[in-house]
């Protein structure tokens, strides 16, 4: 077994976890944009401003999800 195959085998779980978190972030971002977020994601948001910032939070979540997806894709291509 060479060192390159051992190193690429250890990256697979990390790539899978990054991809799953990226997809979940995109889903949460879409839920924020639509305004259908579950109650556990709105903790503390009712204190400062009622309903404000959902578009910003949604956009940030989608950008983070896409960034994680691209990073996972690049890491998968390297192996």
C-alpha cells in the first residue's frame, strides 16, 4: 500500500461530511428565504427584530453551503 492511497482513503469521510453539511446549509438557506424555518432555528431572532434578516441569513447559508460543496468537490478530485 502506498502513501498516496492511504492519504486519499482518509479524505473520503471528510469529503462526505463536508458535502452533507453543504447540502444541509443550502436547505436551511432556502427555508430561510421562504420563511418556513423551524422554531429551533429562530432562537433569539424574535428578541431583536421580528422577522427581519431572513433574506440575509438565507443568502449566507446558501453561500456557505455552495462553498462547502465546491471545497468537497475539489478535495474529491485531488484524490
